[in-house]
C-alpha cells in the first residue's frame, strides 16, 4: 500500500496537471473551512448580525500534505479565540512562519 501511495505521488508531481489537481483539492477544503468558521462566529463573511459570537481577523497560511502533494491553504483567523479545521486534516507549519 505504501509503495502505491509513493508511486501515485511521484506520478502526480511529474504530471503537467499537478498544480490543477492541488487547486481542485484546496478549493473545497477552503470552502468547508469558510462554512465552519461561519457557524463558529454566528455569521457569514461580511454579514452583520447581532447574533455574531466572534469576528474574523484575516487568514493564516497552512500546508496540507496530500497524496497529490502539498496544498497551500488559507485558514481563517478569529480576533478572539482560535480556529482549526475539525474535519481531520493535518496541517504543517507554513515555511514563512518558521522562526529564525
């Protein structure tokens, strides 16, 4: 099984469509995070409501290691509290966040 996964990764990384595949993986992942953060804050992006529980504060970068290679994600941040995707992905620290 491990050999099959390694073969798939090397095949995808050598393919001209590797970037497209990673984008196709990243797009629904980011949309799912937007839905989660909307339910966590009590309001969608840019929505004004008195029921809001928290406010967004931009995005942080995160790398998601997949069989298709590394997918760079924009992970929503909150002004108070924290958000981390609940749907089971393991995010690696982004290289730009490395300490000197």
